[in-house]
């Protein structure tokens, strides 16, 4: 039986058919991927930092506008290390971006500006205190980034984080981390999530404009191969355990700990680290070749273990929706005792 839509508070707020967000991914999301997810009934998204300049960002947004008339989202890192934060926000507001997703910092200014323009703002959170803060600032929803998620990830497992946030917030909660198929979506909605937020699954999509070696590494990756480390950017994130990542290890050195926490050095030390790691990640994401595999940095979540094929984003979404229907109807029914 074909499923024409799955309605939640989130789908109604966005005017979309399915509660599926193609999560923003540094160097992986492309206008084609954003549009494919949105055209298939989900919500596509892209980080502004996928563009090296404001001009390039403007062109990227125009391209998305040519490829889809459906809603989509833009992700802005709102901490001070992102020196393009305000310029990029203005470009997005001028371009009429309908939805913002903030990460790594205070979304206060962006929420005020976005709301003045009639846009919605969802904020990445990894725990309840921060989720409460962004709700008080007026966020329209939160992304509950649980343990195991690709990119920067929290420490609380989604099975606890999602219901914990639902019990204590009034705004919609999207579940991120551990979801790559319809079974995962069913489990997240059963926990009370208003939608699912999936990154890693879409690295292995036709539209993700990254090297074949990166997609292959996702297809080959077992959950045991995923390394959770703060050594790259000073904030914990998940990466495929290439020789380079394994060599780097997971614990910060004492010097990194001092530099990343002291109020005078934090902004510059993290800013420099993020800049140099970003350059390294860019060449890993874009260049193929056996010779370089030892030094590659590829981010992915534990769900890589559930990804077995590179597919067009529209097919990924169709399959998730069909699997959701099958998983829902195959759940064991609670038996009532005889009267
Ligand atoms: C390769 C990669 C890059 C990412 N880049 C960003 C980013 O630039 N901004 C952001 O807010 N989240 C980023 N994330 C996190 C995703 O938006 C999302 O939270 C995560 O992918 C969900 O977990 P999953 O990968 O297990 O589906 C990234 C994730 C991956 C895998």
C-alpha cells in the first residue's frame, strides 16, 4: 500500500509530506541533494560553510531555487569561530530561505532576525538545559542530536534524549543519530519525535557531490569503525576510523585542553583548528585515490553500518516510507486479557 504522507506537528509546520530532514552536511550537501530531498517530500538542507564566499553562497541558493519550489533549510554555525556568520545570515534572509538550523553557539540574534522575516528556526541540541535555553529564546523546534550521530554528536542515546526533551519542551523535537531507514523512523516517532534528521544515509546518495572513495568508505563502515573524538575540532564528533583518525586518538592533549577552554585563547585556538581541519576534510571529500586513504578525514555516524547502496535521494525516501509502513504493520499487537 502506497503511503501518501505521514503527518506530524513538524510536517504541518513546514508544509511537507514526510517528517524526514536530509540533514546539513559540511562538504557533502549540494543544491542537487537539497532539492532532491525536498522534491521527494522531505526537507533538504545545506550548511552555508559549503560555500567559500558569500557570492558562492548566493549562487548556491539561487540554484536551489531553480531546482525546487519546496521548502528547504540552511544551516548556520552560530558560534564566534564562524566569522562569516552574520554575512551569511543576511544573504540567506535576503534570498528568502524559509528555514534555518543553527548549531554550535547562541542562536539569539538569528532567531530574532529570522522571525522578523517570517522564517522558522530549529536549533541543534545535545541535552535538556541547552534545549530549554533555545526554547526560551523562541526557537521553533530542536534537533536532538544523540550519541552515534554523524558530525558533532552528543553523548545521550536517542532512546533517552528524545523522550526526555519531549517531556520537558513544548516545541517540536527532531531525532538525529541512529536513523537510516524506515525502522529507525518508526522507532523515533514512537519515542515522540516529530520528525527524523538523517545525514549519513544521504552521503551514499547519487546527488552527494563527494569522492567515490568516501561513499565506498560509508558502505564498508561497521559501527565498530566509527570513532568519537574531540581531537579534530575541540568538539566531540564521529568519524570513520581511517588510519589518520586512529593515529590521532580520542583524548585532547593538555595543551589543547588549556587552549580550547581558556577564555582568551578559546575563540582563536578553535577557529584555527577548525580552519585547518576543514581544509584537510575538503581534500578528503573531493579527491579520490588509494594513495591518500591513510590520511583521509571522513565524517559519518554509526548508521553507516545500515547503508548498503548508493541510491538517488528520492529512492532513499521512498524506501524509508515503505519500510516505515511495513515495520508499523508488523509490530506485535498488545493482547488484551479476556473479559
Ligand atoms: C559528513 C557530515 C557532515 C556534517 N556537517 C554538519 C554541518 O556542517 N552542520 C551541522 O549542523 N551538522 C552537520 N552534521 C550533522 C548532521 O547534520 C546530523 O546531525 C547527523 O548527520 C545525524 O546523524 P546521522 O549521520 O547518523 O544520520 C554532519 C554530519 C555528517 C555525517
